[in-house]
C-alpha cells in the first residue's frame, strides 16, 4: 500500500498541475440523494457502456447517478446525453481522503468501474458493492499490479461482480485475487455499439464518395507516416481515392499537417472550416467520428501500427466499412481473432502493404464490410447482464 500511495502521489502531482484542481480534489456541489458512481476513462469506455447505463437508469428511478471521467471531451459528451438524474464530473485523483469525501458528499451506494479503471482507494472506501464492467487488464498491467504486495487481493476481494471483456482478463483478475463468486460472464461492451446518424453536410457528401474514400481513424504518432506514404502510393494507381485522417488527439494537427505537406499532399483542415477539396481532409475535431464512418467505405484502425494496441473495430464495422489494421490489436484481441477467422479484415505492416490493401478493396469493399459486420455481431446478452446488475445494486 505504501508503494501505491507513493506512486499515486507522483501521479496526483502531475494531474493537479494541469488545472481543474478543485474537481480533481473532489470539490464539487453534490446533488442530493443516493448515487451510483460510474467511472470511465474517456469517450470510448463511456460510449461502450451507454446502452447498459441507459437501461439501469431507466429501471432504477430510486437512484441518482454520478458519472466521472478523466477528460473534458468525455465530460462534454456524456452531458450531451441528457440522462435523467445524472451528474457528470471530472474524476478526482484516487487519494484516500479525496475518495472518502467524494463517496460521502455524493452519498454513494455503489461503484461501477469501466474497463481498466480500477482505483484502490475508492474501491476500498466504498461501503456498497463495487462492479467491474467490461474489465480489461493486459499482461503487463497484471505484472505491475502483482508488484504491489497484497493490495490487489485486498481491492479485488471487495468486488461484488466482474464482467471481463475477454477470458485472459478474467483469468488475470482471478490470479490477482478476484473471488470466484464475483466472476460474471465475459462481455465486450464495445460490441454493443449502435451506429449513430450524424449526417454529413452537402459539401462533404458531394466531395466524398464512399467507394472512393478511406478513413484513417484515431491515428497516433507512428501511424500517420505510414498512412501518408500509403496514400501517395495508392493515388498513383487510383487518383480519385480520397483520404480522411482523424487523429486520436486533434492537438497534433500541426505536426500531422507538416507530415502530409512534406510528401507533397494537399491538406484541408476541418477545424479551420477549409473546403474539403484536397487530397487529405484532416478531421482535427472531436465527436464527429460517426460522420467520417458514414463517408468512408474503407477504414484503417489507428493505434495498430504504433504499439498502442489498436482502437475499436466495432464502430467502423457497424457502419459496414471494410477494415484494415496493423499487427498490434492487443486491446481488441478477441475481435481481431474473429475477424481473422472470417477473413473479414486485412492486416498490414508497411506503407506498401497498406496501399496494396486499399487498391485491392476497389473491388469487394462492400462484401468485406458485410463480412466484418457479421464477424463482430453482438453476442453479449445485454438484458441478462443488466438484470444481474440490477439485482446487485442496493435499494435507495
């Protein structure tokens, strides 16, 4: 525990220097009444849990809901959902006295942690049940947890129910101390994603024909260079091919712009409201990914060429896009395996490989998209999962 507190102190110092000190220390005007505290890191985690949250909130009108997250963009996104009896805040740091105050001020009766967001102090201090939903723990994270003495076991013994998103995570949690009685069904919440209709404006629809447009989605440093090199090669064979690049972090836009220009590519920036008639449309905004999925018939999954484990294949598959990804899809290993088994995605590792995949999909793009949709079809029993959760949540 001493090691965790030391490491957390360093983390808290870094977080508190970035502003929103009051929120990070749990200072906020609390809504009255009993609350369930739901925490997810950012947009992806909370979006994936939205179908579950909506069902729980609708069924339990006696409870209020506190949703916390680590980013301003996620806070804005959840607030726009306009869920009843729900407050949205930036998450406090997991200092013990901060967690205690947060739990007390908001009269927290239960805590739901999404994916990898397992925080010891708030779990140990919560008097009601703690639920891990869509839990995810990599092998390296499990090794790090194992170095914290008996802390992992103490924390996981307080968990009432854990639904892991894959079998490996489930087994790692059990090895670290999760009780057998708390093991729930394996359920990948991201598979519950439903396409969002975010209609592109007439200028975008006129510029981007779906059978001639590809999207590089949620790219990181290390992805962009390969994407641009591939596009340079691909347009030699198909000059009409258009690229939309949506970086994971829009603040990287100036660096990305330079990478494209260094390769002789013309670029239009979404954030500057520039006309989209360029070889590359830089979608350096937040919250518009559904629109890009609707415009692009081929999608390269970012983070899969840059040692970040890849991002969700479920969302582009839901829009019927043909999928291309790099060799690192560790964050979605189960989905990757299902896609590979069904021959429903193309794996690439070089710019030339990516260019070849794009050209090959000039024919068969729609069929490949349908295969991805079928391979990633929802298997999670949403109603059964929600029924179990409702039985665990305490009465107000």
